C-alpha cells in the first residue's frame, strides 16, 4: 500500500477529530473535506491546508495552516457560536499521533470569526496553525 502524504494524513486526522467530537458531530448534517454540492445547514468544511517546512537538522517537519468553516442559517448566529466552540474543542483534543510517522508538536487556534453571508446565512471560520514532526522509525 502506498504511503499517504502529510496532507492526506493531516486531513484525515482533522476529519476524525471533528467527527469523533459528539457536540459537533451531533450538531451538524455533515463534515466535509470540500464544499458539499448538496447539504442542509449546519455543516462543516475542512479547508485545504497551506504547508511550509518546519524541520531542523535531522528532523523532518511541517507547519500547516488550516481553516475549519461552519455554515448555518438563521436570523442570528446563536447556534453557530456553539458549533464553532465545539469545533475548537475538537481540534484542541485532536490526538497528537497522526500516523505515517507524523506527530503534532503544537496546535494553536490563530483566529476565529463569524460573518454574515447573505440574508440569514452565516459562516464561522476558525484558523489553526499545526506544527508536526516526523519520526524516521
């Protein structure tokens, strides 16, 4: 079986962390890795990560920036605020061992905001910085 890329490993780990966190998973209709063609709000989308090198000497490392976006409808974003908080909790609790030799050294939530997108449509976006190291074992 072919080795997974660091991008695939991280995407799978984030999706598993969000799906495994009951307050979030029970509150959305789905958690997607790309904007869904059809899905009723509220739902979550994991954005594609931006990677840079974060290695040192004999250590292979990557820094990733990733956004988790929650989409909802309603007159006010009250439900969305709770879902954004649940997503942040899920990311903070994400297992540090990712697979394929990769492990998370740190997860930092950089910023979070909720914005109105059209009439009664809302998007809550939380952006994270993840630093990862790979063991060569």
